[in-house]
């Protein structure tokens, strides 16, 4: 066997054994040449042989990566095994206690944060934004009057420009700056519904939506949601024809926890349905900048001609988690949301707004985002491949199109809370599916965070989780 054939066979064996995972980057040609004391031409021939066999693939200006392989076990579960009745109404929404307990566990026990809802903060340009903030603090005095709603005009202009660059026409007068997207969601819900009202949500749904409903004494109605295409519009149509619904809360782009990207045609259909019934939609778009495809996704707001879509977003998942700056595009409810913002929290601190505005105007936000998206897309493939390798047969995973979370359906009816408790004993956290429903659904599912760097500890944690799942099954 020639040298290049020997190297190719060794690398192919590592892929087959799971030493090299799907989406993982191989050493550069120069690195492999130096480490193995082989000529560059020998390494190139070995990589070319593996590429011709479909084991690896070359990506321009990026290097060589382990290629995704077809599997007998489906990576995507179009419909998870537990059907959710269309009229699943919960009179008491109380997942906040479980969420708080999970977050405290991550903080106090220093466990591996696979259960964290937050992205890895090291990917953010925190130092550069802090320099802008320090410079602003030195050159000007910021008063309370500068903080009043709707927000800093400089930041509002930058937000509006950002939408314009993506083809969404936005009136700057509609933008209200908030303390993160969570406040935006709460203000929008308060503007369109009252205690005792019914609010339709996806199932599973992001628990921040359930928190808002719980906080205001409303009832959550869970609507079946497809793992690839989003909320079931036909099921929602039947609901609206038979009972009053005050609002619909959705995440059309890279939903947490499923990670899907709702097709544009389905978004148009949803907006048209809600317009026909005069029902407002509160859309959470905090992950819109973290897309893996070739173009920025369209929000529901794109097709809103009646001002019924209240669009909520923030910089916390894409730029900085140190400064909780979000916003709402509240349509016909903008004046009411602005008033509620003033009554609830008075204002949003001006210094973070100005620092982010300066960064958006002067720095490389798009360059930063390209690096983040590239890393997340690679880790998504690696984590999905590792879960399917280490977890028992019958495990199914989502296929995120953006964001940084993976939804895992456990085999054999394994209870996610039992897995959560067992995993903590090994210093590992997971997001139990119980948190994503107001009615106790998805008890056999977990959410995993893949935003953090892939390390041997990460791989060991997934191997341990797989073993625990097998024991519980």
C-alpha cells in the first residue's frame, strides 16, 4: 500500500469508528504534512482519494470536512411520536419553576451547559462594544430623558436600516426599544390580550412564551407543530372557527426548540388566516440572524398589511448578551406598547443602545455573523451525528436550519426528568422537554445546546448521556 493510500485508509477508519464526526474539519494539508512527516503531495493525494469516495468534502477557503452520510435512522423526525391534540388547553401555565431550577443548576454546579438556553458568550465582540460604551461615557453625559421610549433614535435608525437591507420595509416610528426580546414579548402580549384570554402557541414552544402567558393570568392553547414546517395552519384554522383566541404566539424562523424554518408560503398563509379573523400574531425572531442558508429569512412582518403582526427581536443571541437590548415592531399596537413600556419599566438604558448603534454603524457585524453561522452549522452536524452514534436505536433528532439548539426524541418512552436528574450526577445539564409545554407534553424529549466549542468533554458528555438513556430505556 502506498503512503497516500495508507493515510486515506487510516482516516476512513477514524470516520467509520466515530473518531472523526460528520462536519468535523480535518487538519489542513500543511498541518497533516508536518504532523505525519509526509510530503504535501502525499497528503493531497490521500485527501483527494477520500473526496472521490465521498468520505470527505472540500469547502473553498475553509479546508476539508467529514462529509454527511445517509443513515438508516432518520435524522429528522417530521412528526414526533406524541401527537398533540388541536384543542389542548391549559388553565394553569407553570413551567417557570422548572426553568429557574435548571438555570440555577447550570450556574451553581458548574455543569456542562448542554441544557443552557444561552449562546456561548465568547463568540461575541464584547471587548469592541465595551470600548464604544466607554468612549461614549467619556465624551457625553447620558440622562434619564435620553432613555425614554421609544428608544435612542440612532439605534432605531440602525435597526430600520438592517431590515431594509434584508428587503423588509420598516417604519422607524414603529420600533420600540426594550430590555431584551423577553420584555418585548411581554409588552406585546399585554397590549393585545387580558387576563383569562386564550393564547394559541406552538407545541413544543419556547418557554419564554409560556412565561408571558403565565405572568398575565392567561391560558395557553397548544397547536400541533411540524418539526420541519412549523405550526399547523389547518389546525389553527379549525380552532379560530370554533372559539375565541386573543393572540397567536409563534417563532417562524429557527424555532426554539425544533430549529425549523417555516416555508414562506406557509408564513403567507398564516398571516392571511389571522388577518381574516382579526387576530394579532406575536412573532419571536431572536434567531433570525443565525441562519445557515444563503439568505436572511423573511419574518411574518413581511406580509403584514394590517398591522396585526407584533414582531419581537433582540441582539442578545447574535451580538452581545452583556447588554440586553431588544425591540418590538408593534404595528397598529405601537402606541399602546410604547405606553406600556413607559408604565412597566420607564425606559431602556441609553448607553448600551448607543454602544450597539456605534458598532452597527462602524464595525463588521456581517463579518462577525458569518463566522458565528459557520461555526454553529458545523457544530449542529457534529452534535446530531454524535447523538445518533452514542444514543440507543430509535433516537431521533431535529435538523436545525439556524440557531444553536438540537431537539432529541428519546426512545422507549424514557422520561426526560429522570435523565435530567441522572445527568446532573455526572456534571451534565440538559433541557427536559417538560419545559416546552404547559400541559406536560414532550416528557420523552430533551433540548441540547451546541453553541459552545466542540471539545473532548462535550463528546464524553454525549457518550455518557447515551449510556444513561440506554439504562433508563
